[in-house]
C-alpha cells in the first residue's frame, strides 16, 4: 500500500528507507518517455533500478501517472510509461500534468524538485541541460533547479549538444559546485574530454559526501554536480561527434524546432547520424551513474566517524 504525501505517491519501501535514513537514489523518467526508443527505454529503466539495488541502495524512479507524482514505480507502471504517450515535465509542467491527469516523464529539474520535496538527496541522470547553441536565450530549467535545490546530481556532464563553456559559466554564476569524479576536466557527455575545468576534483564517494556536508553546512542551498566521465570503451571522440552534433543543430534551426522539442530532436538525430553509437554510449553512462549515485547515497547515510584529537 502506498503513502500519500501531498500530491506525491511514495512507495512504502521508499518511505520506510527515508524514515530509517537508508540510501535512496532518485531516477528521472524523461529518458524513458523521450530519451531512448523502445525497447531500449524500458530495458534501461529496469537496468538502472537493478544497478542501484546491486550497490545496496533503493531506486526511486520519478514520474507522473494519472494525476499524481509517483516516487517509485512498479514494473507494470514502468511498462506503461515506456509504451504510452507522455509529456516532458519540468518545473512549469507539474500543474498541467496533475490537473489534466496526463502521464509525464520528469526532466532533471522536475526530478530534483520531487526528490527534494520528499527528502531524497542523491539523483542519477545522464547529462544535464544548459545553454543551447541554437539560441543563447534557450536555457534549460535545470540551471535554475541546480541553483536552488540542494540535491546531488550524478551525471556525465552537460549534454554535448549544448554550449558547454556558457553552461559552466552559468553554473559558476549560480554558485553550483561542479565536481569531477576521478577527473580535473568537465566531461563532454559522449566524450571524456572537453578542455574545460571542473571547480574541484573528488576520487571517492566518501570525498563527495564530505564535500556535500561542508557545502550545505554553511547554509548554501544549491545543488551539487558530480560529473563522471563515460567509460573509454563507449566514448565517442570530439573529432567524431562534433560534426554530427553540428549537423543536427543546423537541421533543428532550419526546421524551426524550439523549446522542449529541441533536445529530443537533437538526441534522436545524433543517434541516427552516429549509427546508434550515441544510444549505446548513453546507456553505458546512465548505468555507471546509477551505480555511483548509489555508492554516494550510502556514504551520505553512513554514520559520521569522529576524529580523535
């Protein structure tokens, strides 16, 4: 039986875990509804949840179903979300989905909001949104969410279809720490290298937990990005992926594609132009990020050891 929290339906397993301070990892659902084609979307959703559980944490996939915000989905609900029409739900879209009882997949910003509302501190995703190349006025709501919602976001950097230098500048302006996990360089989604520096490097889940506690203990309320590079096996070099993304971006401009439709179009077109390599890369880092997020959630909930003087 589920527990209702305002407009949130939280599974009993997740509710108990939060009450007992056990590790929980939030997972987004736009990757299911808009990010990957069937049957990859459902398989990935199941595999990400399994990856979180394999590291001793509890997965909390977030989505909107039949006029409620669900925190944690049954397998049949995952199947329904993967096979039926749904809207993308960012911060502005919750009321639309709730009042019209429309199914929706939550974006990074939408998932951060839901996670924060019920007390989940760690969230795993693929790449965050940011400043678009097609129009510098087209800025993802993820930027606002990261500036204002104290949630750890484990990702592979920002989507490389974006203007990465401008995205990093905006994160700095908003006081959002950008941590490189095992790297001094900001990952570029499909590529391990961008030539851009992170604000700090961390090399273990415990280092992340220590950093987070220090940041939030000062009263700072921003989110914290933990950026893990894609594994070398699935990396697509910048020399190969940049022309593909530039072609997709030009096609979006020529077709007049704007707003929330831009990212799904670009990701779909990049996958077509890369003969499916981008989808395989996407799946790889999503699974790796889910596992790392679980390790960080465990470090965040472990008893803090006191140091002897």
